């Protein structure tokens, strides 16, 4: 597995671009990603009962055949809670891109992120699409990654390359996150492309598992926004042999996909609103995978833990408390906690650790908190950031 | 139902006091409440898997007979994650109070709140109990309410008086809360006393229901600290007829108890860490009581909603989003939302409301957000506060 430069156009046969169409004051706010040929497509979506129009339309389009030619994404406006007009607007976005590509509107997926409840200014979107389409290129991926940002402070791209049956294949992607990530995630979007050829239901299965290990470990199950979406397109342009079953080729593909989604997820956590530190919660010794993930997410979602990390305060009681209310079942008297390499809790009670050393560990930009439940061999990781004054500042006046 | 002054000693036959024993730098940190005669006792406790020593001991003592003479409470130290020494220390606290009262240690309940993982300095606690006991009095309730505070900015007391079968009876109590309340509650404690005589299992049932309607509506189920505890003592000293079944007397008692617990819960929400505004979430039109409570709590626990209230930003999308991921099932296209009297959402989409008027409503100290699910007749209320810079400041360095 080799990391390569680029993102959503790193794989062969994909083009992208981003433009400013007028949803934001001056920054890029509209992106399109296309595959030169029809691609197998799969998606995972928010579990929120309130679903934005683009979520509904993209699900509909994927259900029709599982192939797609393009994704069109706007930022700054979620097209959520916009009633029947919102549905028409999402369809019109797909239709406009389809017209340029000379394909059916159902082969275009739609995604939006931004403020809820404001109708899309469709004249700007339509003019933007017209301006954008002629500029699609392999070099356009970074502009696309920029155009999907909301309160993100940097674009998020990642790509890898590896050999499959003697052919070089690639997986790349872009994401936007921000919001506090936990516990009430602002919209998380990710768009992944690959030039592998793979059977549609396997693609869906691989994406679901990859999302569970990555994007779902920076959020809390169920606490998803109205617009969350992860989409993958596989267009077969590398001309490697098709992945048709769960054999070694599929496993290799999953490993590569997991690397891309995990790295994108970490970039999202690093760019949490107002974040000054990146935190990895590593839960070990869990009786099963579900317990490991539940405890890791619960700790990663605790405001009190996140504020303590900001304050560089080795308040391990908050870590135990969050593990305790997670819902997972374990013996609190067997739990150990490490800040970096420093053991601060053993058998459920504090060790006589060096407070200055602990504060030193917490003063770095990247912190690993390891929790060993002492109850098995399963492990999971979750990623988060600290809770800072700036988080409150950003969210007190997001619409303004 | 008449509100009267006082708190935990408003009912006949109760005394209380608070002293400084040296857990805090200078403020009161140790309280005792006693009943002059053995009282029926009941409690509701944290559901956290990690339970502090005083929780374990108080449960044990209540299980032995359901009567109690006293409660001893310290602040500034949770006696949680303190191993077997913590258990011995909690027992010693009960034992010391029992000696002064000449009763069995099992008739004394124990409660602690504060930092997790630090052994109790028992010499100070013991000296504090010796200093405290001779000063117990009806007038001592406000000192007791002060002594149980941690980051609370004011003591919380409430009491009512009413007639039961021709006799005047009273229910009063004190509480401490703070922490952000949501979503990772710092310790919430409440101690309630009444001079009614009531059968033990009815007392337990009434307390459970009252806690569900009040304290559990300022927190999120399961997200409870290691030390949360609500205890009630009923000593019969008003000499009114005993409540033996679920008849009109019981209903009257429940109404009075609900008023006391609800008012104490609201005081806790008003005093949330760093809070500048008090927010009531009123969910109406729910298909059942559980859905009403789930939606109300989900909105009240949303960092994004709380930050928007702080910023006086009428971002109703966040309210719908939090309702949507709550787990309750409803039709998002039937939901209405009101800020004060101003309808901002109808049938799931925004109305053309006056933004200036909305901002005006959000600028007041007390805000009611009403959400009508349009799906039934059940309703529930939850209470919270806004998310401010000061919340982060307080929690970044709680231990320091």
C-alpha cells in the first residue's frame, strides 16, 4: 500500500472541479466529480429521521441501478427541511449535470451541506454548474475538496495505490467534516473513487464496514446530521481483474479502502471546530468488537474529557465515568488507563503517577489515551479533538 | 400547595447543618441531615457501571430495612474509584454519625461529590463530623445546602406545605448540580424530606416517578456520573394519616413531591456551568410519553442547540436535527417549532418568521422552545442552559 498524492481524481478515469457560485461570499462552494464511464456506486447515509432532499434523491438514484457517472455537491446550504421545493431543486442539480454529461439524471448523485431550512438559490447553482463542467480535470480535485468545506479550516484528501493481479490500482477520496464531530455532528461528507472493478453488493459491503471503522468512530451512532453521506464510485478503468467474491482481492481492497477512510476520518477529527489537539482513544481488552467501539466512542464524545484535554488536566475519573455510562458491560475494577505510555489507572483506581509527566503528555498536539478493559482481546479506536473556547464561538453564530 | 421557605428541614422533625472540614480551601464541605425518629427511606441512583463507594454503601443500607436516621454528605471529593479503602471510608462516615445519634451505622446514608480517584482525607472528615453534630438544627438547612455545592454558584432549596386529612404536612429538599448537566452530567445530588407517613414501597415508587419527570429531564438517561443520588426520608412527624395505597392521598403526595423535584431540577439547570440563559424544551403532540421525553432530552442535550441559544441565533435546523436523531419515531413533515410564541417551523419547514423578533426572544434570560410533533397528545418538558465560553473554562481546569 503506497500513499500517493491527490484525492478524488487519483484513480484513473475521474475528473473533478470546484467553483464559486455565490452560496458563500467568495470561497468555492460547488463541486462536481465525474467518472468518464459509468461506475458501480454505493453509499452510506445518515440515520437521522430528518433527511435532507439530496439524501433522498441520492438514495433513490442508487436504488435504480447502482451505477453513477457523477456527484454534484454544494456547500453553505443543506437543502434540508425545504419541503417539496427542496426535492425539485436536488433533482434539478442532478439534471443539469446529466445534461452536460449526456447521461440520465439518475446517474448523478447529489449532496449538500450547510445551513438547514433555507431554499437553494437555484439560479446561482445552475449558473455554477454551467461554469464548472468545462473545467473538469484530474488536476481539479483539490478545488473540489475546497468547495465542499463549511467550517473546515483545510481541505481533506487522501489516496493510495497498490497492485492487484499485476495491475496498478488506486483509491482516493475527499471529505469534509468539522462541527464538533461529537456529540452532535455537523454534516460529514466523503466521496471516494477507485479504478478497481468490483461487484456492486461487495462494494456496498466494503463501504459499510469501512465507514463503521472510520467515520462512525468520529461520531456517535445515531447522532448524525440531516445530510451525512459517504459515497464510493468504482469505474474499473485500471483494467485489473474484477473483484467478484470475498477472496484475497476483496480483502486487499478492503484494507486499502480502510486506510483511505481512516485517514480521512482522522483529518476530520484534527479539524474539529476550534480544535487545538487531536486525540485518539484506543480501547483494548474488550469482550467483543461492539463493546470496544461503544466505549471508545463514549469517551471520545465526552465534553468533560474533551475539556480536560484542552486544559491539559489528567482527570482520568472522567474517562472512567464515560466508559461507565457507555452502555457496554465490563468490570470497572479491571480497567486500566494510559495517557501516552503513562499508566494512570490500574484495576479501576488511580496509580501514583507523576502529575507533571501527565501534564507534559497532555500538552502535545496529538494524544493517545489507551483504555484496557481487561476483559478480552477485541480493540477499537475512536478519534476526537479537544473542546475549546473557539468551538463555542464558532457555533454560537454559525448562521451569521 | 403552598411554597414555604426552607429546604431539607422544612418538614417537622428534621435537622441539618454544614461545616468546613478542610476538603475545600475555605468553603463549607460537609453536611448532615437527620430525622429525630427513624424515617422510611428510598433512593434512586446512578446507572453508571462505575459506582462510587458511597453509592454502594447507601444502597446496601437501604436494602437492609428501608429506614434511616441520617444522611452524611461531603463535597469536593467523590470517593469514587478509590478501591476497598473507599468502601471502608464510606462506612466510617456512616459509623461516626451513627455514634453521635446512638443508632446503627446502617441507618445512616452516605453521599459524596467531587473529584474522582482521590482517597478521602478521613481525619478531616471525622473531625468535621464531631464539629458538626452538636450544631444540627432546623435553621441549619441553608448551611447544609451550601456544603454540598461543588461548582454550583448558589445553594438550591425548595419546600411546600399542604393539607392531608386535616393535618398540615410538608415536603422540602436541597440539591446540587452544575456540571454542564448535559450531556455528561457532573454529579447531581438531591435530598428530600417529608413529615408524611407513607409505606416504603410507595415512597420508592413516588420518588422514582418524580425523578424521571425532573432530574432525569435535565440529564440524559445513562449519561450519569459515578455518584448521582436522590434520597428521600419520610418520618411521619406531621401525624397525618399514613399513605398506604395509590389513592387520592398518594396522588396528592406525588403532586407535591413532583413540584419539589421539578423546582430543584430547574434550579440545577439554571445554575449549569457557565450558563447565561435558562431553556425549557416543551415537547407536545407526541405519540407516547417515552417519545415526548426522548425528543425533549435530545434537544436539551444538543451542544449545537445550546451554543445557538448562547449566540441568540434562531437556528431551528439544529432543533429538528436533534429531534431527528433522538431515536423517537415521528413524521418530520408534521413537526412545528416555536421560540416563545413565535412559530418558526411548520410542517417540517421554516416559516417566514421575523428574524429580529426571534433574536429578541432568544436574548431573554429564560427561553421556552416548544416542539409539536403533531402525532398525539403526550407531552414532556426538559430543562437546560446555554453553552458558553465559561463552560469550557470551568471544565478545562476543574481539578486545578
